[in-house]
């Protein structure tokens, strides 16, 4: 599961723009913005306040600090999702198994995850 991409997607759905600036810029500029991105750079204008924290936690630069890194079910226990029909607390089982290969590369930091 690419939880970082979920954070990007949620941000784009609410804000109607990507979190890294103008997408029409060069690929090199966008890459630079992604690798230097900090969640404090996010600006929320349209996103419901109840979703701010979950988006920030999904976009954490350090993969090990990202929401759902240790267990995918942590995502569903987050207060932003806890009341949804798909929440394990509502009795609907979820099969989310996140396993990282020892040679996996973190999509944001472009570093090996160990």
C-alpha cells in the first residue's frame, strides 16, 4: 500500500491542486519540491479540518513516521476514519497487510527502507 500516495490523493481531492506547487513546471523542479517537502508547507483552504491531521500524517517525509507504516490497520483507527463503515471498530474485517521488502525504496525520500 502506498500510503504517501493516498495522502497526495486526499490533498488533491480536497484542495484541487497537488501539494508540491505548479504541476506544469519541469519534472526536475517537481522532483526537487517533492524531495524537500515538509508537511508544514501544506496550505489548507478547502479541506475539512477533521482531515488535516490524517493528510499530514500520510505525507510524513520519513516513511517510518508515516501513518500506517507499522500496521495498515492504524490508518483505519485514525479518528478521521474511525466512524466510517469500513472501520474495523464497526465489525467489518479489513485485510491490509503491509510488508516491505528489505530492498524497498521509499517513494518520497528515495532511500532504502530497512
